[in-house]
């Protein structure tokens, strides 16, 4: 019977090998036909791309350059700017040739890609003999205005002349050389070396070949299915025939087996004795195995106890984490209330300061107005007509008093002279009377002179007395005017004192106003800082209204991941873990990403160990501890959320890789130690790099899948 089975097995193996060979032959034939068609399609795409698309594109480029390039190059050559000529020629990235020669076309001055070191497909055109076969435009001095050649359409192979003519001296030529297309074999080598290139033609070739491969598989699969149905029917009929033959052979074999069984019975009796001896040996081995099993059982019990202790430790740790979270939530709520009260106090203080500042500002304006009025009064007082008139009258009175004093001195001198003359005449009269030698007429003359002198002296005395009275009046007038002027000066000094006092008060009030403004700005800055701290505290209090930073993250995720599921403030907890609200949960086709927002702007760095110590945010003059409601730092918080997502089967995403991302605002600087010391399933980034980070995680998940 074993021989029959071996024979049947060999037949089955032979048939299977033959069937496999036939299947491979049919697959090869189908593939050759499909890939032959694919090669023809690819060659057609090759011809269409190089002989039509690229040809028309270069025709359009040459037509545009023919209308613009001669003017630019002519101007650069006239200005002797060879570097600008070379930069202009290099602007086509050497995809086709732009060659500048002298006026005869024999000497090449510059060409595209001269210094780039690239292999140029059109390099053969650098030979002046070959260059004559290509179209060109002349370069003129002065630069040309009109295009003299043009292509009628993008499919045209030759240029036609325009109706315009440019005047000027020919200073060079610019030739337009089409790029030489690669051979079909070179394109196929490029396809094989890089089938997923960004080139449109390579992508077209790849798409054609993939389509042919798909068609091959589809045709071959359909053909194999038809043959399989046919082969199954034939095999079923053959099996029924073979089954009848097998039954007849089995009947004969059973007779032969009966004889063999009798012989085996004798052998089995002998074996029974041998087995009895072996059973005794096995009994001894069984005892040894039981002892070993007992030891293994004790070891398993010990492991079970350790596992139970570890489970209890994990449950205790989770309970402590929940308790710490509850305490932190209470502390955060109290801190938020405290911060809100403090913010209200700062806002009230700022309002009072602003009110006081406004009052001081109004007072300063009033003082400034009064100062202007005082200055005007002082100026008016100095320029007052009465004051000027008083000064003028004082000067006139002083001048008249001086003049009166001079007259007084003159009259006194005149009276003195008259007195002396009178004394002389009296002496003469006395002498004449004593000598009696004088005549009467001489005595009369002397008496007349005496009378005249007496009259003149009396007149002089009366005028002198009048001058004395005038001098007294002038003195009184001067005293009165000086008193008035002194009063005016005293009033001016008093006003000047008031002005200085008001200016001092104004300076004090202005300093007070600046101080109040500074205190108001400080109160405003403290209020804004309190608002930021309140927003950061609310980020870790479960459900809360989204702040500006969280809204920015939400808008960015909605804009860049429209095909993904986005949850906001999503509770990822399971069982008796307690609520664990993550800020955002992004579920894509390949992965699940937990995002936690932290609105701390500054230098983000760990206190000590990245994973197990707190994190801080350093600003200018400030150092803030970063809050985390689950764990000591944002990494532990987002890791606990990811662990909850992976253990929560009700979410329906347990088979996808789960990643965690902590996001900080733009302008934050993440310490290099953070990313280098956390798991590859977690990222710490800023808002401007969030999209790139998520795409990198998606690529990582795709490579693992």
C-alpha cells in the first residue's frame, strides 16, 4: 500500500511540475505580448515627447529670444560687459544652445554653459562649420529695435523674414542651436536606473509599463481561471476512475496484509517483553520528570507572584498619577482664580494709573497754558507803552535837572562876578568921595553902574530861586518816576518768580506723569503676562475654550490634512483611568498622532534629565516652569496620552502606530537634548515646523507598514 501511495505521490508531483511549467509558459507569452505593446506605446510616447512637445517648446523659445535677445546682447557688447553676456546665455540652463560669435560667424565669443562643466548635447555646433547650419540673428550698434526673423507657428521648422529692417553696424551674431535628443535606448537606461524620477517623460514611461504589467496580470489571471475550471472537472472524473481501481487493489492488498499481521503478531509478542523492560525505565524517568515539573511549577508560581506585584505597582503608580492629576487640576483651578483676581487688580491699578495720568496731563496742560500767559504778561509788561513813557520821562527829567543844575552854577558864577564888580565900583566911589576929585557926572555914572549891577544881581537871584524851585520839582518828578519804575520792576520780578515756580511745578508734574505712564505700562505688561499664564494654565485643565495658539494649530491641521480625522480636546482615557483630554487627535490612513499644545515662547530646555525632570522656558529676565497635568514634563504627558490611545480598543485605531507631538509657538527654540533623548515615536517641534514633522511621521509609518 505504501508503494501505491508513493507512486500516487510521484504522479501528483510530476503533474504539479508540468502544470507549473505550463502556467509559467502562458505567463511568459502573455507578458511578451503585453510588453511588446508597452514598448511600442513607450516608443510612441518617446517620439511624441522629443519630436513634437520639446520641438515646439524650443520653437516658441527661439521665437521669443529672436524678439528680445539681440537687443540685450548688443547693448551688453556695446557696454563691454562680457560677464553680463555670459550670464544672459547661461539663463537657459544649457537645455539648448545660445552661441555668440563675431560679425563673420567664425570666432565664438561666448556660449551657454561655458563654465558649468555640464555635458552639452549640442556641443558639436561649436564648430564654425557646423554652426553655419543653424539660424541666427545679427547684433548691431546701436542695438536693434525690430525682430527681422520669426516662426509662423510653434510647429514651423524654418523661420520667415519680417517686414522690418534695423540700421546699424554689425558687431556680432547670436546662433540658436536645438538640443540633441537622446536615443530611445538611452531613455530606457534612464528609466531603468531611476523609474520614479520627477521627469514627466520618465513618469509617462513608467505609467505605460505599469499599465502593461497590470494588463498582463489581468489577462493571465482570467486565462488561468478558465483553465483551472476545466482542469478541476477533468481531475474529478479521473479521480472517480482511479477510486474504483484503488478499491479493487485494496481488496487484494487486505488479503496480503492478513498474512503479514499474523507474522507481526509473533513479533509484537517479543516486542511486548522488550516494552515491559522499557516501561520500567520510563517509570523511573517519569519520577524524575515529576520532580522537575514540581520545580518548574514553583518557579512559575514565583513568576506569577512577581507579575502580580508588578501589576499592583503599575496600578498604584496609575492611581498616584490620577491623584496627582486631580491635585494639579485643583491647584490649576485655584491658580487660575488667583491669577484672574491678580489680573483684575492689575487692570484696576492700571485704570487708576491711567486716570491719574490723564488728570496730571490735563493739569500739565493748564500749567503750560498759565506759563504761556505769564510769559505773555511779562513780555507785555516789558513792552508796555506806559513803562516806556515813564522811562522816557525819567530820562527827560534827569536831563532837565542836569541842565537846571548847570544854569544854577552859571547864575551863581554870574552873581559872584556882579558882586565883585559892585565891590570894585563901591571902592571907586569911595575913593572918589574921599579925594573929591571926581565930577558929578562920573559919580552919576558910577551910581548908574551900581544900580544896573544891583538890578542884574537881583534878576540873577530871582532866576536862581526859580531854578531852585525847578530843581526841587525835577527831584520830586524823578523820585516819583523812579518809584513807579521800581514798582514795575518789582511786579516783573514777582511774575518771573511765579513763572519759575510754575515751571518747576510743571517739571515735577511731567516727571510724575512719566512715572505714572511707566507704572501703567508695567501694569499692562504684568496683566498681559497674567493673561498668558492663565491661558497656559487652562491648557492643562481638561476641556476649555481654545486660545489663539490652539486655534492656529487647528486651522493649520484642517488646511493641510483635509482627508484625515481631527478631534479637538478628545478624552483618550479608558476604564478607570480618569479623564485625559488631549488637545488634538489626528487620525490618518497610516497612523494616529496625539498633539499637545504648549504656548510657551522662549528657550525650551530640561532642568536635568529630559524624560524624568521638569522642563522650563527661559525668556529675557524670566524662567517659567512648563506645566504638565500628567507627569513631570510635556513628554511624560503626551506619552501617557499615547499609551491610553493604544490601550483603548473602543477608539478603533489600535492597529495603527501611535505618535506623540508637543507643539510650541513660532519663535521658540527647542534644546537639542530634548529630541535626541526621547523615543522615535515622539517629537517636540514649533508651529512653523508642525506640517513637516507630521509628514515625516507619516512617511515613517508608511515604511513600517
